[in-house]
C-alpha cells in the first residue's frame, strides 16, 4: 500500500477541479473535484448512473465538461488533441468497458497498433513485445491470431488490457475491469493489476463498483453520488464515514463480506 | 521508474575485452535506434561476456525484451553471459520476460499454411451454401404455415414495409425512371434521325423500358434502399440480442421479421415498376416532342398500336421475383451477422452486390427463356 503522506508531495497526475456535467436537463456532475497522484491505484466508485464513466471520458478528453477544468499530466484535458498530442496519448492507456478492440483485427494486431503507429520499431521486435504483453495478461498464445468476436468476455477484457499497457504507459485507466467476470477471473484480474503496477510502476485509475476489487486493489477511493464526491480516502477511512449513501454502499451484505475478507 | 524523455539515449559500448556496458534509458522511444545498434554490433570473440547494466536509468518491457533477446542470442552462440548491476525492479521485469519467452516462440512458429487456407476457404463456401439453402427452406416452410393459418400473417409489419420500401421510394424511383427515359430517347433520337426513322423512338423507349429497364431500375434502387437496410437492421438486432429474445419467447424471427418484408416488397416492386414505366415513357415522349417533333398524340397512338401488351406483362411479371430475390438476400445476410461490428458493414455491402447480381442473372435467364418461346 502507498504511503499517503509520501504520495501527496508529488505533482498530481490528474487534477479534477469543480467539474459540472449536464446531459440536457439531467445533471450528472454538480461539483466534482479530486486529485490523483503518481503511483497510486485510485478507484472511482458509485452507484449506476452516478457519472463514473462520464468522468473518465472527461479526464481522457473524449467529452467536455460543462464547467470546471480537468488537467491530465498538467495539460488541459479539453485540449489534449492539440499540439504535441502524441506525447500525451502515449503516456496513458485506456481499457474500455466493452474492450474497444477493433473487430477487423486479430488480438495480436490489436495489441500491436500503438507500437506500429507511435514507434518505428522493427516488426520482429513489435511481435515479441506484443506476444509478451499477451502472455503477461494471462492469455493463451493460440488466442493471438483470433478475432475479438471469437474471444470470450474475460479474454476480450484481458486483450484490451494488453493493448492499454503495450506502450508501458505511466497511467492506466480501467473502466469497470471486473464487471461481468466470474469471481475467479475477477480476482485474477485484481492480482494482474497489482502485479503490473508493481512491475511497471503504473498509476492506475479504475472505475468499479466491485467491492472486492475496491478492498483488494485500491489505495484510495472516491465515491461519487448526487453529482458530487461523497467521500474520498482509503477504504478503511471511507468505512468510518457517516454519509448514508457511502454507508449503504459499503455496509450492505456484499460490502460486509468483502470487508471481512480484506479490510482487516 | 519509467522515464519517457527521449533525450536520454540508450547506449551500449565495450570496455576492455569482455565487458559490455549499457547506459541510458532502455525505453520504447529509444528502442528503434538501440535495436539497430545491437543488430550491427561486433561482439568480441571471447567465451565469456559480462554485461554491466548499472547505468541503465530506465527500462520498460520493450527494453527488457531487447536485452533478453540479445542475451539469449549470445548464449545460443556458445558464450557464457552474466549480467551485473541490474536494478532489482528491472531485474523483475527481465525475469518476467524470460519466464514468458518460450511461449512467445510458439506464436512466431504458428503461421498458417497455404493449403490450410484453401481448406478453410472451401469449407467456408460449402457452409455458406448450406446455410443459404437452409434459410430459403425455412422461409418456404414459414410461407406455407402462414398460408394455411392466415392469422400468423403480420399485417401491420407488412403495411409498414409497404410504406417504407414502396411509398417512400416513389420520388427517387420516379425521378430516375424519368431521367432514364429521357436518356434512352435522346441517344436513340440521334441515330434514328439519320435514317428518318423518327417514329421508331416510340418502339425503342416503349419496349426497352416496359420490358427491361423499368423493372431493373426499380430492382436496383430497391436493393440499394431496402435490401441493405434489412441486412443492417437485422445485424444490429442480432448484436443487441433481439433475435435471441424473439426465439426464447417462442416466436419465429422469419415469420416475424422476414415474411412481412418479403410480402411487402413483392407487392411494392411491381407497383413501383408500373409507376416507373409511366414516368420513363413520359420522359421519352417529352424528348420525342422536343427533338423529333413527334406530338404526344402521335407518340401515344403509335405506342398503343406497336408496343404489345406482352412487353408490359413480362416486365411486371419479373418484378415480384426481383423483389423476392432482394428481400431474401437482404434478410439472409442480416441473419448471418454474428455480433460483430464490421460484419454489419460487410454483410450490408454483400447484400446489395449479391441481390443486384442475382437480379441481373435472373433477368438474363428470363430473356433466354422468352426468346425460346418467341415472346
């Protein structure tokens, strides 16, 4: 686990300042602020529709907030595509909820895309790095030549992770990494994230409402609700808070089970 | 740990006889240059090499791959290679690479052979033919079920299809037919004028339009408008699991979705053909009046006298078959989509190309048969 005070002295990787988001008349974020530091596994939690995925899309510049600013590596997220865009884009990887794999390409080709587009490495070396990444996310090698439609949901998720980390980014975004996976594979995924973090020194920002993952993997957690950050801190700190939504979130029957397993 | 500034280059040099010194940041941005250096490096001809990696300041997976690959190559050449001074975290990375290396080799070796590609191609074609025939068979069964039990016919869906594929196609079909009539008459007028055979423009436009061009124009338009829409629509429904829902509710997707569209088109296309015939011939008459001084009355009386009814009937008679081909091909291609995004685009394209192809083949066969029968 990260030492809080030591982490805080670093310059933040992500700063979200008073972000507000509206879809028509529906308010998704009223006022959301949070700061993420290098080297930590930061989880954004919250119920369905609390705007977790929207916040992630705003951080990586896919969507513009109605108000407030977001800085990614000190650069305004709304302007990521301007200037030396490639330098920013190769510093982070995103694993989307549905994988976002290109269905016309095989798994290996999918994983190779960032290398092919952003570097001038020899094909031989690209193949080796790609194969290594495929192996390191725990996919069997014979799946490398398969197309995304031929893979199971869990394999697609792993393949998307392999593509997200193929450039060894500093920052990795995971959108619901364990949703829809069976408990064994989900637990394996948690271990994988921890292992990669240890090996590559990643900063990980994950969106999840998997309580096991929150207890097992996350250094700090922000709980979104009612358009605001309801609470932010380690899981143990959050468990102490009296906010009714957080309390219900963490102390429901599933929350208690997860806490008794990891939270002691 | 991972340094991303490309200014710190990755370097390698020889110190003394057998010491290789590595420096700098062995990260992806520097790898291309480093890879080139390593490939062309003259390794000292000694049996034991020591790699000093103390000065490597940053390393990522790519760097570890390159280091491991080079070390393995040197070891395979019979040298003893040892590594010293590697930072523990880089050591872990290298360990991860080497423990996965055997699996990498397996991938590189498995390339598909030409023969197996041919086998796949053949088996794929055979499978396609079988599924296409199964689909047509299933449709036929459903048609007979609907005939024996008319309450199964989905009237609402059929009228919806009639509106969407028939009524809403009127403007574009009319415009195109009119323009085709104009074009044919214009081209004909040039030639006929030279022989003073102006009046034959009526036969030219009338027969060619009623018999061939009218139905074909409509069929091609409908294939582009409706056949492709069926494929794309069904494909998307497949992706959103609507087909599975229909089946598990005990309903037949063919009866629910395919038959109304086939019936709708079978009614709409002949009607559209009549409409296209009228506008096409009108276009021809307009040009005849303009270019060949043939009044509308003259045109129509000649038309009545010389353009036999059978031409109209043959054209109209082909239209329902065209409609069936287009609807069945479009629906079939839509059914073949397997929850895959680029499949939707591919199948939509195939549905248009295939239905137009089949329509023209069918038309050609009709021409041959009719010429045997002298009609």
